[in-house]
């Protein structure tokens, strides 16, 4: 059979081949290399597995996936333990984990992309995009009321009942930068946030457009910019909505088209079909010194509510593409998401000043835009380089980017385990020999 090069059939075949090759290139992972090619020691890298196995044997986690890339090559990618204790299925390298707050750096990048396009400014008040945030109030404890009693009060700001606090006007509006640096006071574990469920109830069918404007009525926990206090959910969900408004796209579509597709992050998103959900790691919590399957396996993931604070799911290999892009100054595989100066801005640890370092356990650390940054090795008790940056998730996901060592480290687990991130970092850094 002979093809006519001008025939419709031939044209369709050529078009299909081009599309296939484009998709293959887009989904390409980072190249691999031996430990020695990347300046690491093979025998020392094995200590990563030894660390993971100790936690597994102690019943602290069910399993993990770990990755180390240096000088642009993946030197270590390993699965440890089980994806599910009940079925005893081995953990696959492409297991899908709930990112929880490791979603936040992705949201920060989305905001920074729109800043580069001139659609958002760091100094913009949130009310520019969401008018309901124009005249916010701050909850101030009444004299003589202890914080614990105040947090449990039934009323607020003259509404009657056992009033725990008064409301005063915010001295200024909260800004985009306040949200990125957790300096807004919005639902950050203080008095104002205790009223959120009553003032701003969220329905299961709510979208970001439905819910986020309600938060403008929730009292702030402190005057904007006067403290660093983690806004675990609300702050970055407001940013997610602002991305929608500024870009004209639903947040999930913006991330898919502008971040995940260009970086080849084929297994990252807010929800997946059942065939891919079969690779989702079972979520456990420790109760009575044993791992117990969590009642809710979805976390903040949803088909309709796209939480940029904690709703994403991903694989270690996918997330390493994102981290490597940051290490490369905003580019990967010929696709540029950010300019190098913008990545420098994101990873500058002085945005929150001393407010972040004043928090317990944060000495020697700074905070950038959605990431923490090592500023003093001795005070921080970190082994990664000064200037390295990253973030953690509530279920144990962890990553960091180390420009000095040209290194990316990613560890995903789905059971909160204090201290494990530091042990992983130590196991990686002690393998650096060149």
C-alpha cells in the first residue's frame, strides 16, 4: 500500500505523530544519573532507605517514596514499605499522595506568574479582586479574659452572650503579600477564626467563588503585617480565588494549562478518575501507638472546591519536576514559568523579617513567598545550605531546593511524623562527597 503524501489520511497520521511526540516530550522526566555522576556516594545514599525502614518498622508510617536530584539528574528514586496496610500492597514509585500544605508553593508560583504579567501586584489589597475584604475587623481580647477562655467564647464583638473579644477596624487592608507570607491574620488560629464556622459556613457544593467572599466578614486574628501566624487554609484559598479572577480561568484549569502540562506533571491535580485513585496512598493517623486508617481519605481534595492551600495530589516524580523548575530559575525542559529574578524574590527569606523566626522552632529560618528559607545553619539545626527553601504538608510531604548544592530533595509520606523531614535531609546531605 502506498500513501499519497497529500492525502487526508497521510495528513492525519503526520498530525497524530507530531502530537504524540509533543506529549512525549512534555511528559518527559528529568534524566537519571548514577550517584557518582552527581557527586553523591552510592553506599551513603542507601542510608535514605535505612531511615525510611526504621520509621516503618517502628509503626510510624506505612510507607514512603523518596527522590534526590543533583546537577539536573535524578540520582535516587525509591519506594519504601506499603501503599496500604490492609491489602499489604507494596508502595509503587508512582504512588499518588495528598500534598496538604505542600500545595501552597504551587499556588505561590501561580500568583507570581500573574504578577509577572502585570495582573497582580504584591502590594495590591485583596479588596481589589474581592470587594468583601474592603473593611475588615480585628478581634481583640477583652481585658482580663484568658486566651483559652476567649477562644471558647460563644459571642464576639458585642453580639451578645459570653463575649470573648471586641472588634476594632483593621489599620490597613490585607494584601497579596500578607497572604503569601502568613501575615494577614486571616483564620490563623486566633480569636477571630473561632467565629469562621458561624459567620462563613461552607457547603459541600461551594466553589471558591461561592465561599471565599464570605471570609471578608471573618474577624482577623491580629492587625495585618504585625505578626507571622500560619493561615493553614484560608489565606491560600483566597489566593486561589484571586488567581481565578485575575486570569479569567478556574483555578484547576489555570494550574493544568500553565503549570502541570508545561512541566509534564501528568499525575498532579485536585481529583482523578478511579483508575488513578487506585494509586493513592492510604491515609493513616497514629492512635494508641498504632496506625489507624483515617475516616476521611480525601483530605482537602475535591471535584468542585480547588483548595490551593492543601487540596492537590501528586507523585514524587511529578513534584520533583516542579522543584527542579525552581532550582533552574523558573524553567524546565525548555518551558519557562518564571523569570530568575522572580524565583529569587520567592525564595528571599526576609519577607517576614524577624516575625517568622520568633515562632517556636523557627530560629535561624526566614520566610519567603509560600516557602521557608534557611538563613542560619546553627540556629536552625538544619544541614541543608543557607538559602535552601521548601515547605511541608500536614500528612508528611516535604521538599526542598538547594541552589548551592544544585539539589532537589522530595519525601512523600501520608502520616504526620514529626522529625522525619530533618532525618531525610540528613540522610541526603551526608551522601554529598563532591
